[in-house]
């Protein structure tokens, strides 16, 4: 099954990613820089790459050198959009699974960015190695993004804490960062979110949960098994235990929300039973990521 329907893709082409603090770039794109000069200022050339806008090919240079080169300018914004997917085993839960909802959401947001001629990259740690797709541009690159998301296997206990810190310190990314995860971590997800609180990034964290995680319908004597490390615990589900669960979850949510607010991370709640159209066209617009 395709991640996104053609009719929905057509609606996405009318949207754009919003950067609250625009970063000056080097390649002329669709987004005007806040530091625009009085005229377009040519900067340099670089080799043409798949997905580059054909309007900025230098045909005079092609006639002389028989090489396709793209013009670079100083006065336009080259917005980088980084998509980060949590594919640890806890995401393989629900119907549809949290992982599928996360993949569809990142596909939609990536498509919006590609349609706006932004640079799009995907990174996702996991068993068997990281999934990495770099510097996509233009809607013709969308299939590469969709294929990488569809093929990204979910499972194992490789979370985001250590890998996210390593990725940020190695890549030193700039631009808009969109992380989709259930943000469930024994020590608190805010610990691994610290890595994205740095200059040059405008971070959004979309938290995907199932209805059963918010309001579990459990009863009787059960053995609960951790999906990631395999540890198990025997419990007797009682009304008192469910009340304790809700109180603990509410305290966790409060601390996560407080951390994100204090560090300018935009936290977005998403449930697997909500429609993707509502999440993208209404919720993320309201949060200021899209317009």
C-alpha cells in the first residue's frame, strides 16, 4: 500500500513549511531570505543534481563546457528540512501501528518540503544500521523518500537517546527538524531531546501514541513484556492500579511538555486513530509548522 494517496499529495502541494527564524542559504529557491539585497546577486555554480530546478541551469555554460551547472545566488533562502524517524520496537504497536502513522506523517511533511524546493534529508537509527537519505530536492525526489520510509524496518531496542546525540554532534544540522516518536523512555524522553536544543535548529517533536496507551482496557492477571528489552512483569489489573497508571502517565506528560516549552521545542500530540489529513491540514497548521 502506498504511504500517501495521489489526491492527498495534490492537496499537500498547496502547503509550505514555515521557518520561524529563516536561515540564510546559498542556493536560490522558493523562499525569500530575510536578508534580501536590492537585487539578485549571483554567487557561484555547482554541478546539476537530480531534483534541481531547471530554471536555474546555466545554458551558456553548458554550451561552452558541455556540462550541466546550476546557478547559486546569495539572496534566497535554502531551507534544510531534517526528518527523523523512531523505529524502535515500541513503535510497532497498535492498528495502524505507531510506526506506520509516523512514516505517513514524515512522507507528507517531506513532500510539502520537496514541493517547496527545500532540501530534505531523512535519518533513522535502528537495528541493521541507520537509514540515511540526504539532500533531496524537488517533487521528483519524493519516490526516493517514500521508498526509504517504506523499507525502514521497525524493531529492536535502538532508541533515539545516544544515536540522536551522536547524529547531531556529527552532522551539526541546521534548519527545521521534524522528529516523530512515541517519546517513551524509562529515564524520560526529555533526556534524548536535549540533543536537538542547539543553535541553528528549529525542532518539532510529534508524539504518536495509541488509544490503548492513553486509556488501557486491561483486566485480570497478566504478564506484561517490554517490546524492546524483553523484560517481563506479572501484574493484577485493578482499578487502583489503573488510577496509578494514569497518574504516572500524566506526570510524565507534564514533565515532557514543560521541558519542550522551556527549550522552544514544539511538541505535537498525535493519535493513531486520528486521520492523517486532520493532523497535517489542521493540527500542524495550528502549531505553525505549515501554512
